[in-house]
């Protein structure tokens, strides 16, 4: 499913931002 990849990237990005804070 094509939307799963960008969705995962978005989640990872949010996780990284949260981890950075």
C-alpha cells in the first residue's frame, strides 16, 4: 500500500521531533 510508506515517515519524523524536545 503506497500510503503506508509516507505515513511511517511522518510518524518517524514526529518521533524524532518529540525526542529532540
